[in-house]
């Protein structure tokens, strides 16, 4: 089965600043808090400022979320959508995923965070979530999905499938993420899940 490609958006602009103290980061964050088009990430002295995200980024993000939610509903898996809220380890790391979910019960730290990567920066985005011990970090980039699971040594290792959804093939998700019509993609995906 060949996977159709989603055009890679090029609207993102990324600025990276080094040797930024936590206090300087918090000052910049306060100045930009009203600007919804700016996304900040901070890790151990490195600050990334990304703006604006763009329509295609938002389409992929929302399609991934709709497909995952359809999957969980079809299988009767309880979930709590957490959205894109900032996970922070004061003095060290601050990052905002595109989407996040708690599975089974509502939790302070989500079980899964999802990042849609269009423009790669210098920050290792897995490291943003390690201090909070987020169990899984998912990345969509260049028409691929990579899933990283926190192991017993508290390091992220790439896995073929989610520990929360061991029967969900990421290649199946990719096929529906790439469909041009989001509504049709979700409806067809639901039918596939029902018939498995």
C-alpha cells in the first residue's frame, strides 16, 4: 500500500537563541503571552521561538487528534483530551505539545503528547517532556509517525507501536492523515476499525 504524501508546509519561521537564562525566558514569555501565533520552547539555556504555525500544520494536528479519538471511542477506551498546554520543569524545560491525552483516567501529566514537526529546531523535543515523565511522545514529520516510549531507565526509546494502543498500526493512521478530505478520512477510518 503506497502512502499518499501531505505537502510539507513552509510557513513556519524559527528563531533559536542560546545562553538564555530561565528568568530571561520567563520575561520573553510574559511579553508574548497575548500573541497566539508564537510558540516558545525552552531547554537548558536554549530558547526556540516559532511563528506562525500555518494551516497545513493545523490540519495535520486536528486530523491526528480526530483519528485517535475515533479509535479510542470505537474501542471503548476512556480518554481525556488535554490539548496543547505547557509542560514545565522550572529552571530547565518548557514545551507545549500540539495535542495531548490522558488514557483511562484524567491525570495531571498526560500519557501521550503529540508534536507535528514542520521546521526542526535545535531542541531535542523529547527532552522537553522527560522531566515530567510523559510516558509517550509521538512525532509526525515528513509523512511519518515516530513513537517514543519512556523506559525503566527514564530514557525515550523508539517503538513500533504505542503501549496504549498496541493494535493500532501507525501506517494505517498515516494513510488517513494524508487523505485530502478530513471528514471522509475519519468516517473511513472508523469503518476500518469496526471491521477489524
